[in-house]
């Protein structure tokens, strides 16, 4: 029983870490898209 609760706790911690990593990657992805978007606008305006 004790071992089961420990493994459940570990899996919950890993799941929370995965969520945090996903959120961070999402933020990085949005920033990258915005950067590419602004760079392409600058290229178009330069012509």
C-alpha cells in the first residue's frame, strides 16, 4: 500500500511537471510566431 501511494505521488509530480513544460513551450512558440510575424512585416515594408 505504501509503495502504491509513493508511485501515485511520483506520477502526479511528473504530470504537473509535464503541464508546466507544455505551458512554457507554448509561450516560447507564441513568442517565436510573433517574432517571425514582425520580421516578415519588416521585410514586406522594406519591399
